[in-house]
């Protein structure tokens, strides 16, 4: 494929993807590198990080161009998946707008910053380390001329309840999830089961329980999650904030959550 055709159809791409598009994909790596370096020098491309590039539209100067951050996050590592707060924001369900984008990956990678946006890799949750399991709840969406791999809202509900500190803390998580009008509850419970965490299941169950009317949650849906909940009382938050035991979920719900005062829980 000619370079210009490739650039027009790949707004963000990796070194390996460009190399594979060449007439001789097994050609010299140094030749491919020199070609890309030339296109960066001409302003047709910007180098996001080592091995990752973005195509610059012809009407924009390279120095002023800001590539789509979701496309960058999706290409930042092999099999990368936009997750957490970034996934909520992708779907327009984030309470606050961030310039910080988390993505899941099966490989250890360093985070990086590019033109005001920070990209943070997270290793796949331990129960999902097999190649098939890590695709649970992963969606592929056309976006900004490219393709984004992103966690579904159902998976994201479970993920941010598992680690709310990564998604801005309890207030940000709670208010963001309250912006979602519908969850596929079967998908939620299936993914919650795969996470193998009683506390996470209880946190998800509590949220759905408290929003049962607006989210059309049936008692049977809650029963499935309740079977996964802790056998002994657990604190809802990592700070062990004082609160009231909710016997339905065997979690101590902080007073600040009940009163929605959103005290600092770090």
C-alpha cells in the first residue's frame, strides 16, 4: 500500500502496522524507520512515542495537531483496551472530563504524556490473564477515522468498583455511573463473577440495589450478585471509614456515602 493511502486510512498506527503495509513487509527495519522519519520531518506524521505515530491531516500544521487520545490509548500496546474512567468518558458518561487515559494491556509498559494527555497502562486483572478471558466485555468501535477497543459500560461498572481510586475516587465513580441509563445486567454479573472478588461483587450489588428503580434491576439480578458477596462483614472502602453495616451485602457503608457528603476517602 502506498504511504499516503495508508496515512489517510490510519490516523494512529504502529511501526509494525506500517511495515506490514509495505510491498515488502519483510524488508529492512532501518529502511522503514528512515521512511517514517522522513514523513515526520515533512510534517505528514507526528511521533507519539517510540513505535507509535499519528497521521497529520493536510489542513493542519504538525505542531498544532492533537491526535485523538482514544486512538492513541488503543494503539499504545498490543491488544490495548481503553478502560476505567477513560471508557466512561469515551461513552459520554464521565462526571468530570480528564486528560488522563487508562488502558489495559497484557504486557508491562511505561506510561507516557503526549501534548497534554497522559496515557497510563494497567496490567489486565489477574483472573483475565488468559487470551480468551481478557476479551470479556471488550467492544470495537469506529471512532475519529480509526478503531477504538474499549471496555463496555458493564465491564467498566465492575472495573471501577474494583479499583475506584484509579477512576478518581468514590464521588467521581458514583456520579459517573449514575449517568448511565441502562446496563445489561447479565453481562454485569457474568463479568463480576469472572473477577473472583467478593468485595467487588458487593460494591456492584450495592450500587445496583440503590439504583434498582432507575436501572430496572430485578431481584433475581441482585440475588446472583449477593451469592458472590463476602461471608463476613467487610468495609466498603479501603480507608475503613466508619459507617453502617448493610446486611444484604455484608459491607459497612461509609456515612459519607449514605449522606452523599463525599468526604475524602484516600
